[in-house]
C-alpha cells in the first residue's frame, strides 16, 4: 500500500476515519493516549488500524531531558508497537520531564558536544527498548539560546549518523523558527540528509497575543499557513515524496475540513517532480 498524506486521528473522528477509503490515507496518534490495558479507546484504534496504516508519534519520552528514561513508559510504548505494527515511530528532540514531573511543553536542548553524546546514547537506549528505529522531530524555537556548538541541521545529521535514527521534519516548526530566530528555511531544508527523512508534518500556528506577528507560536490550532505549504513544495523537490501528516491538536474542526487539507497535501505529493 502506498503511504501518502495522513491525518492526526482524533477520537471524535474515529467512525469517519475508519470508513474512509481514500488511497494513501493513513493516521497518526500519540501513544500516550492509548497506554491502557483495554476498553473502547484501544478497540477504536484497532478498527482504524485494520483499514489504514498507522504511525505512533510520542510526546513523553523526554529524550533531551535530565531524568533517566522511564522504563515503564518504554514498556507500554513497546506494547503498542507490537500490537499495532506502525509503519513509523517518532519522538521529539526536546525534553518534558524534570525530577519525575512532566510538563505540557516540548522544551529545547542546548546543542553542545556533550549533549550530542548524551542524547545519542538515550536515542540508542530507546530504540533498543522499543525494537524500532525512531524518527526524531525538529522543535520550534522562540529564542536564540546561547551556548550552542552546532547548527540544528548539523546536530540532527550527527544524531542520524551515530544512532541510525531517521528524521521527522516538521515544516511548521521550520517556518515558525525562521520567523522567530532568523534562520533561512530553504538553507535549513537543504542541509538535512534527504535519505534520513521518513515523515513530514504540517500544522498551523498563531501569533503571540502580546508581540503579534513578531513571535509565532506552534499552536496546532489553525489551518496550515501558505508559507508552510510553500515549504512542502520545496522540501519534496529536494527529497522526493515522503509521508505527509496534517496535525491539528486545538480548535479541532469537522473531519471534512481536515480532509480538505489532507487532499491538498496529497495533490502536492502527486505532482510530477524530480526526486533528489
């Protein structure tokens, strides 16, 4: 089955999603929402998986955090992988746990030589526990932090080289970071190893309530912006076709509205282009 453009699967859309037979359609979920022993949530995901490819996109491993990796979390994550056999498993280059407490944010890491070694070791340990290679997602940036030894693209490329992981490139994060801290998005795309890109995310963003358009927030509560659509075209020109996901986590609209965005992504994927 060809994997084309997909959607983040929301509980309110389970029935419509399961019955949707569009070619190439797939769904992604956060495994943390399904780490239960049984019940209707898992049953609904089983029905969706019976009809469509599935991807698991973790938000709770805190790969960049100071706490030890959570063995219980990894065990539950592995159980979902074994049960649903997703075509991709992903996590973030970020941290979200400190001294045993979780926060509802994906916080940035300093890209130093020491952190590169430490995070590579954590990715290795996570991949061993999960029995799968991970796709690592680039975060959004809001401040120019001091103390980096590496450009972000070099840091991600080195993680790929050292661990065998792949990359999940979130183009909304690239767009938001370009606006907020002044990176060039086209240069960023060109510096990523094409062969490592296993998935692309598209999402919406919003303006900061105080600073307005000077500070964009990766809010996932708006339609995909035109500038992000343009980055998708540029990325596919560089890398060739990749699975593309529409993410929407806030102000979730009707399924038909999300499918309209998905159809736009599918049409971009199907355009004739020369793969890199």
